[in-house]
């Protein structure tokens, strides 16, 4: 259950929710900008509103003009949480 609903999550207690590497079985999406403050806001929102493990980090991608740009890569262990994030997070 999410923190906002008042029930503790064992993954939070053991500090195992946010992983430091993009696991292969995660479902990923990328956001077109990267900055530490942007990542912090997203991390806080995910921590409060979702339940499963997740990854947030910086990645490289090609844009429309074939130049390399930094993007924010977000991965979720459960695909339904990625869908909920994309539909619910208002600052995208």
C-alpha cells in the first residue's frame, strides 16, 4: 500500500525500493529533460504514491536531429505502476 494511505511498505523499511541499476525485467519510459531537482520531485512522488520497486536515472538518447541528449529514464517493476505514473503525474 502506498505511504499516502498510511500503511507501511516493507521495501521502504528495508531501503530496497529505489534500485541503483536499470534491471532488465523493469518496464521503462523516458522523459525529455534531466536535472537533479526534477529527479528529486519525481522520486518523492513515486515514493509517496506507488508501491513496487523503481529506478530513476540519467540516460542518453538521440533526438529528432540525431544529436545526443540527456533524458530521465524511469523504470518500474510492475507495468501497471508505470501506466499509473504516466496518467497521474501532473508535471510531465
